[in-house]
């Protein structure tokens, strides 16, 4: 399986029509597609077009309720809890982060936790909403259980990403990472590419290391056991318990503060996923001179970039830097999409009665492609 | 080198006299020794008696100012910045976390960042101060650079631990971990034990993996290069950039919000270390029914403990559980102290004109012991 490149404009036109046809308002569609396309622009292929199938299947199966609106069910000047009523994760997250930002501007801090939502795309998108306004932003989400706790053999915790964005010059710090060693999306990419998984990534149903992506993914969907290791692997000697702990921290921000559904029970329902999110915005001006704080941080980031490289290495990146390079490249040269993902986009067009060839002119979909298509 | 066990009471008596003789008030001494002894009781040997030498040398060299008092230099209802005036880290941290707790009780959240402080012991001690009062607690500190960023060969970030404590039944969640794959204290223990370091822990001066603890520690002290890998190792395939990112998050809470000294410059001064801390307290009652939130979390933790074990494993721990078992064991059977640490305690007695044998009756210090004694 190979890749085909499409311009940002092509994918933007396609996504705009997809979400319109799903029944979202123009404003809602714009938010959703911006989150998806930002992932592809940033080079986070796992969370762009590759993930469209999950929203397609979620709406088709009824676990995503496209007409739902987020509702504030508890609120104070520094905090809020939102019931997402099983709507699109992107819409709930966008609403919640804006609320956190609003609070941080007034009171210094805003912490907003969301229950009964859905997969929200890249956490970094929401964290960056805060840093774009001069604030520190944190975004987290739980998800269907995929992380096997240290010494376990059953996935009990989601990939549970947390993103942190902080204003800096010449570009913000943007850390966005699952608390598993890799995301489920990465396994989906290896599955689509037919490649064996690297060592120290995944476990089979007995809790032993496993390099076969289709086996791991199908076990997870069938709840047969196994899954992805925490950051730090499956051995405390390499810090397994630390990745497991960070997964729990994500859970605390999302399903605990919102009193929602924990990762081990997410996606076990017929009519919802139960996925929860958490957002924090912190106003540096409530700690002194925000410009001085930003300068101190920017200087440190620059020293990191300039520090001596390991033998054979040419560059030390600060977090968010690769994304900036990727966006420049992809806006100029196009966004690569896997041929197996194109199969999924073609299926989506059939579902929505859209003309695939209108967007992806001349592209021939391989209808015989074999890959584990999941049960999203 | 072997170990000798001492009762809690013996070490408590010793520590009380040590800090009295250093000139601390009874109240101050009580805080400092409680942080140290809690580490030993919790089985975190790296941060108990083993670390006494650092405080001894810090006071002797003048980087720790024993008479300093923390000063609030910026404050709002949700935030504060504290200048620690280079006093003992434990005293600054205790003061700062209490301030965060006070704010969280009133406004829902308290974030307090401290600059110009010193090594504060275990981060978990302060996080647990919050959970003991029904709040979520976070404690972090930067430290002398020891973490080598991904693709680098010079330590630029501290071991930068972060602890998170959350009320739960039958015992709180208490996650306390360095963002390096292991702490510097662990390397100090391997050094004292004369053992080679496990793979994927440390790097030599050229940025290549290295298993020799004395080499790594002496390189760090001499700023020659090398250090400890981030959680996730030195390869992005195993998540190196994630551990590096968590190290930066710790830096943001400590040296960035307080506009203090970043890890790469900590401990490069003659008359101070510049170490910074960060503390957060969050009041669950500002998110709804605190008891319901606690029950949701406790139930999830219980399902984690009861979930199926990997082949060959008998127990899945939740964070903070091992510490509870360790404390029970050590209160009953004594606290093990390494013979090389006993050499350091004997040197401390000489420095303070204390009678070593009054506390450690019958114990013969090995004056010929060879280990890398550092330059703390």
C-alpha cells in the first residue's frame, strides 16, 4: 500500500462537504474539519483523514449524536463540568476550552471537565487555542481502553493523551502525547501499511510482547486482552509504572473531575462512547510579568535547540517545532494519505451519497485491499 | 556493600538532633526530617538518609541558607509566587503547598510557584498534603540538569519529578515520578552498591548508552556531558520525546511560572542552587459532589487492582499502594540504610560534632569504603 498526496484545499473542500452532509451547521463543520486537517498539516497522520472512519462509523452506529449540544451542568468562576450529550468530541472540546480560556482571563485559572463526549481528535489543537491567546493550555481525553497497566494483560486505560501549550518565541511550546508508548492511531497505520510493530509497543492477550498489529487491534476491539504498553514499556525498570501513572493523571482530569465514564468502560455502550475530556487554562499574568515569563521560557527553549547533539544526530527539537516544519511542507507539497485510508473515504462517500471522483479526480480506489478495518 | 536496618525511632532521633544542630527551629526541623523519613518509610531509599549528604554539603558550601524564610512576592486569590531566598527546599515547599491548599479551599484552585529554593526531597510528600485534606495535589520541582534531551548529549533538564495525589478509598492515589527514566538518586544507589546500570538508563559524554554509574555521575557533576535518558529512553520510537516533554512540563510549573532559574543553570552558582518548585491544589467540591467523585475514582482503582495479570505476575498495583506496604514493613522491621550512606552520616556527625555511636550503637563505619562521593 502506498500514499497519494492531496492539496490542503482538496481535503478542505471534501471535509467541508462531508460534515455538511452529516447535518452539522457551517460553524460546527468548520470546527470539526479544522481539528482534523490541523492534524494532517502537523504531520500527525494518525489523527487526520486516517481517523475519518471513526466519525463515520460513530455516527452510523449511533454512538455519536450529531445534533447534540454541550450543556454546562456545574460552574464556578474557576471551574465547570459539561455534559456533552454524546455529541462530536471536537464540538464539546472547543466549547469547553473556550470556557476555560474565558475563566483564565478573568480569574487566572479555568479548569473544565467534560463527560459523555466522543473522540476529539488531537489534544494539541485545544491546548494551542489557549497559547494563541497568551495563556498556558492543557487538554486531555480518556478513550477506549488500550493501555495495559504494569503487570496486567487486559487494557484498562485509554491511550489517554495530554497536550500542553505555552506561549514562546519564535513559536509556542506544544507538547501533545499519548501516555501509552504509542497511540492506537499508530497501530492503525502499521496495520494499514502491513508492517510489523516495533519491539516494546504492544502486548498479546496473555500480556506478552506482540508485534502483529492486526492481532493487537482485533483483540482490543473484541476485548480479548492485550493492548499497548504504557510509555516506559511493560517493565518498571524502564518506567512502565510512570506511563501508567500519566495515563491515570489524564483520567483524573477527564473522567474523574467530570464524574464520567472511566476508560475501561468507554466504548462498551450501544448508544454512546462515554469518552471524557479535561481542559485547563492558566493566565501567566497572574504570576507576574507575562512578557518576562515568556522571555525566560523562550530563552531556555533556544538553549535546548542549540545544545550539543548526540553522535550521528543533527537537530534537537523543542515540542511543536516538527509540526511547524510539517505544516510548511504540507501546505506547499500536499498532504499524504494512505491508499487504505482512501478506501475508507470512498466508503464514506457511498454512505453520504457523495461523488468521490468530484474531490479525488482520477484516483482509483483498490476495492480488494485487505487490512483490519476494525469496528470503530 | 551491604545494608543495616535501623528503627524509625533511631533515625527520627538522629534527624531531629541533626537539624537542631544545623540551627533550624524545632518546627522547621520537624518538617524537614518528616519529609526525609517519609521517603525512607515509603521505600524510596534514594530520597531518605541516602540524600542527607546533599543537605549537609549544601549548608557547608553555602548554597543552602538555613536561616532564610520564604517570601510571597506576587499573589492573587488563585496564585502566588514565592521567593525561597535559597532556604531549605522542604521549608519553602511546605509553606507553598499550604498556601495552594488554602487557596483551593476558598476559590477552588491554588497554583503556587517557588523560585530560589533548594532540593525539597520527595515531591509526593507535598502532593499528599493536599489529598490528606480532600483535595487533588500536584507538586513538581526542577533540579540540576541530568536529563539529556532527545538527540542530545548534554544534560539540559533536571530529573524533574512531578507528583499527583488524589483522595480515594481505601487509600489515596499517589503518583510520584521523575520524568527521567530513573532518578539521579537511583544512580547514586547503584554507585554505592557498585552495580552496573541497566540498559536504556544513561548516556556517556558523547550521547551513547553507558552502564557505568560513577562515570555518569562524575560527568554530570563536572558538566562534561551525558546524563540520564528521559522516560521513554533515547529513541522517539520508544517515546523519548514524551519523557523529555514531561520534563518540560515540570519546568513550566516550577521555573517558568516563578520566572526563576531553569534546570540547565541550576547548581551552577556558588552561593545558591536556584532550584524552583511548583504546586497545585484543586478542590473536587468545585466540580460537583466530592464524595461521588471520590467513589467513581476508588471504584476504578479497585477494578485496576482486580484486572487480569500478565503471565508470571501476581499483582497490579495502583500508585501509592507499594508505599503503604513499605511503610508497614519498615515501621515493624526497620529501615534499611546502605553502609556507604552510613559513612556519609558518620561524616555528618563529625561536621556537627555529634556522637555517631550515641545513635548507631555498635555499628562500625567502613572508613576505607570506595564510592563516588560526588560534589553535592
